[in-house]
C-alpha cells in the first residue's frame, strides 16, 4: 500500500456544508482499467475530497493503492498502469467522518478469503454497523479499521455459502442502512444498491463493456453511455460472459435520497431519471413563488446555489448576478487559529463583487443551511460591500434532523433550524428576511406527487424526522442512555 501521508487535516470550520461519505466506480474487461477508473473518480471528486483509492485485478493477482488527498495528486503520471495493472478495477473517493481521516479507513478495502481475494468500495452508512462489529469482535474477529465497509468483508468471510455471489447475498442480508457498493473478485465485478435505493448507483456501457458509478457524470467523463440506474435492492454481477441481474432482497418501495438533488450530486448528473440541474432550477422557481420579497438583484451563494438562483430569477424577473465570486484555487483545509484570521479565510474563498452589491437590495440564494456559521459570514461580507438590504432564502426545507445513511451532518442540537424559528434565524444570520422552500415545494420541484406521509416517496428525514429504516445502533445507545456528540453509526477513531 502507498500513501501520501497517514493523516489528512481536519475539516475546515469555515465549511458549513453537509458531507456525503463517498463515490464509487468500477469497470470490467477493459484494457486500461486503472486510468479509466482514475478519470471516473475525477468526475466523482465532489463526493469525497479527503481520500481516494483504486484496486485492480490482472488475472493473477490484486493491486491496490490508497491515498489521502485528491485523485489528481494520487493517480497522475504515465506509470499508473504499471503501478495498477489489470483489466478490472474499482475506485473510491471519501470524506472523513467526525473522528478524522486515517489511511487504514480509506477504500477500496481488500481481503484474501478461502474463495479468493475480494475488494470492496462502499458509499453510504450502515445503521447497525456498531452492533454487527461488536458481535464480530466478540466472536473473535480482528478489525484493522473503523470503517463499516470492513464489517461487510468479515460477514462475507464468515458466510457458509459456497459461491462468492451467494456469500455477498448472505452478508448483505444482515446489514441495514443506505448503501451502494461495488466489489471486485478474481472473476466478477459486483454492484449492489440498498433495498430502498437511498444511495445512487448507475450502469454504463464503454465500447460494449460495463461500467458502474455513483453518478452519470462519471460516465460522461470516460465517454461511456448511460444504460440505466441500478434499481433499489438489485445486485448486478458482471463477468466475461456479460451481466446478470439478481433480486436477492425482499421487495420494498424505493425511497431515494432527496438530498442528492438538493446538494450532493453534480448538476450535470441525471439521478433516478431526473436532471439534477433542472430539479434545482425548479426548486428556485418554487421558492420564489413561496417567499419572494421586492429586491433589486438575485445573487447565488456559489457554487451550489447557482441553479436555484437562476430558477428564482427567471420566476421573478429580477436580474441574476454573480455578486459573490468564488476563488477555486484556495485549499479546502485552510484553518487559522484566531477569529480574525478565520474571517479572512472566508474572503480567500468568497469575494464580494462590489459593482453588483453596492446600494442594492440583495436576495441571496443558498442550496441549504445547516449550522449557519458560513451564512452569517457571507451576509456580513455582502453588507460590507454596500448592500442596502440583504435577504436570504434556502432552496431546501429547514434541516432539523441528523442523518445516519452516509451524510456527515451535525447532531440535532447543532442544527440551526431544529432549535430556532425562522424569525429567530433571521436575527441570528443578520438578514432582513429569511425563508425556506417548503417540503411540499421540494416534492413539486421533483415533479412528484405530493408527499405521502404514510409512505414517503423519498428519503427526507433531515426535513421531516421520518427515517426510512430502523436505527438499531441509535436505539441501543438510547436504551443505554449513551448520548454522544456524534452520529452513533460512525465509529470515531481515537
């Protein structure tokens, strides 16, 4: 294994955006498997910037590299095929959890089993991870990481089933939560999506060869054609003979994660048949219908607020302007110890466009608001640039509940909307008015039927508190009166 460094710096406290755990990618029966996988991971870099890894198989053995940092730094250079030879590969980009990022937690994870080697890359989070891990440790298992992906490897290794695919099914039948994973054995590439389809996974075709990826933008990057979404609860098995689709889990109604459309997915991706860009524009249009006030200019909080701001401006007829300019060349880990230096850090990333803001009544559009720490700094910056009024709108409903399916989001006591009214939030963020898109408005922007409270069409618990699965780790911890300042499904590395 090779690594740039053992530990990646902690998350920038200026960064108030929610984080998704990772992106996954896989190819099979392709000559340049590792360079193509590196390209696919480039397209998925937005899903994970802490670490990345690739595992390949060349017909004789497995080769793996895992690194802290960016894909372009880790997998650049003409020697990549020499370092990672093979006709099949899987790759992974990762965000760290609350405990920090360590090289031993970076994926893909690899293990030698009786039936041969297997590598796994996993997007999402298991809500019974700690429970399974404790059971496995009590039974003698030795863990090398604090990643829930390693639990899956142990379950595969302990399965009594004969074939590798059957071992996978046996292992996955014991896990709960939201996940999309790709796995590579010495004969097959396997892709699986959780029974509710919470986390995304798509199938592509590159010159007649199959590709798996978290988003369609990765297919576009390598010149592959989109074939279809992997369906909820589906397992696809790809080998030299083609592709086989299995339905090993009990049938359930799909509930894909609606936050993919709010923030996580790249705007040029198509997720579950919906253009992310068009959905975000419709969010902005609906937001304008629900809570517009008279202003002179619509300004997005870059970059994720841009599509919604465009839709808002088109709906109201108010000019859309880039009143805030983002510097894309500032390292995301810029951290300074003093408050004054941190304020300067905001200006290193976001700069006011004085000619747009001075003397204007400004409507700021952001994709979502979590703790509000970044929002208040942006508002102050806009006022200092001479804005006459500053109004703020969120293109998503108020985030009131934490996530346990792979989104690194604060606990409820740190979520702004969970603890304050809209009027209180306006005062905290120092804006003239504050508004959020309604849950009904979000469903309308998805071109969906109105939300069915008995059987919601999407995973939307961050807004509603309606979790799509049981939260076993959480339930056990609450039964023990074990409260912690973290998501209980994440094992923090000491």
